[in-house]
């Protein structure tokens, strides 16, 4: 797989730092949520780093903003 193809396939994913910044939490909190099963992380195919789907993060933010208690409580 060439580098351009790989970048296209990973374009919808965010690093731990990026995801934590968007959600307003620390990177450690995000890693803990992953270990606890509150948020699913995918692994980079070459380096094994955690990656988060941008669409999932946007869904969480939307639900929290709308006051959806089931998802909001899950992350408290």
C-alpha cells in the first residue's frame, strides 16, 4: 500500500490528541474510556496507535449537546 492510498484510508480518523481536544478531555481520559469500552478506538495498521473515527466523535458531541442522557452519562 502506498503512502497516498494509506492517507486516504485514514483521513476520517483522528489521533488521541486530536480527539481529546475535540471532546475537551485529556488524552489519558480518552485512553481510559477506550480501556473501559466507552469509546471504540481503532488501531493504526502500521504503528498500532489508537485512532478514533471523526464521525463517532461528532455523534458524541451532538448527543451531549442535545442532552441525550444515555450517551452523555456514559462519558461522565
